[in-house]
């Protein structure tokens, strides 16, 4: 380990929405990273490790994900998760953040930014739920499986044989190179969902709450967002077509740059992290110069 280089710390904070688990690394202004469905803060490990020299990087586990603990009746919708972000920042006395979102986490970031624009120093959106594309068509079979009671069995199958997770019928299409994802990474993502029956039920409730009414409800306010915004999109995403990156760029007035990663897929923050981190650095520097 490099001398004096910040190390990642696992922490928890109690707020009305639950006991939120998060990883923190670095010093300086806060950058908050928001993952999507079936993942957790582990998605952002390369960002925390490599960007901690210029930001205090925080990657939280959403409601119904990772090590975050919630009550059985806690609302886990994406709007509830956006409200959780506010509670989280209030509890840690953080006024503004550089907000970064992926997948359904990107949708949550849009809702949060629309509701609380004063808390946004800058915004970065990667392949994510947008406008009325929620849930995306390619994810509906997974939602149907969960609705029919097969979620726990499917999670167990993906954990007992990691090749199932990487297969074309599961999460394989989310990766440019699914074979490079380690067994340990898959364990980090999925094992928390099987810690208890409630954890599995919480995820099922999260999936059942997918509805584009949440993004549509804040769209008018999103269209007034002036915070410096970066849009980064993979061109080979089966869930979120490239057209949605154009929609965001055209409808968020603060958009400064839209970037395409050729052949990249939804989870490129961990596959193309060097390219992505470079874009984040430049975006944050440019945003700071304009402020």
C-alpha cells in the first residue's frame, strides 16, 4: 500500500430509512456513487481506489441491497431511495456532492437531483433508467420470474454455479466480458440477498416497485437542472439504448458533455474503469472551475 494513501472503510449510519451501509475512501469534496439493482457499493471499487486523491468517495448500499439493513415495511421504491440519499447526506452533514449513478441508481440520481438540485455540485449519469424506459424491456423476464416466486431459487443457482450468473440468460448481457468477472465479485453482489428470508423479500419488493411513474413525476424539474452534468453511455447496452443518452443530454440544461464508450455495456464502470475515471476527473475539474 502506498504511504498515506487513503484506505477504504466500511461504515454505517442510522437514518429514518434504515441502517445504511457504505464504503468511504479519500479526502476532499464528497463524490457519492449510486449503484443499481442486484448490485451494491462494490460496483464502484475502482472509482474509490483511484479517485480518492481528489474526492472523498462514498459508495452506499441502496435500500434492499448489500449490507444496508431496513425494517420489513420500509418503502424501497426508487423515490424512497432518493429520499434516503437526502437523509444520508443530512446525517453526515454533507451539503453538496458530485453525484454518480448507474442503472436504476442513475434513475434514483435523476429523482434526487430533480428534488434537491441545491445538493448537486455535479452530476454524472451512465447507462440508466430514463424517462418512460423503466423497467427496460430486456429486464422484464427477470421481473416476471421474481413476481412468480422464483427469485430466491434463481439467486441460489447463480451463487452455486457462477457460470449461470455470467450466462446469456442471466447477467451475462450486462457485461462486455462476463468471463472476466470473478467468483468473488459475484459473491459480493448476490450473497447479501440470501442472508435471510427478509433480505430476499426486500429485493423482491424493490423489483416489484419498478415503475416509470417515478421518473415521469419529476421530469419537469429535471428539465430545469443546471448543475454541470456528464452523460457517459455504452454503445452495446441491451437494456438502455444509446438514444436515452441523447434524451438526457437534450433535457438536462446543465449537460456539458456526452460521451460514448464503443461496445461497452451497462456495467462498464467496473469493466472500463480507467476510461471512466478519466472522464470523471475531467468533469469534476471543469465543474470546479465554473463554480
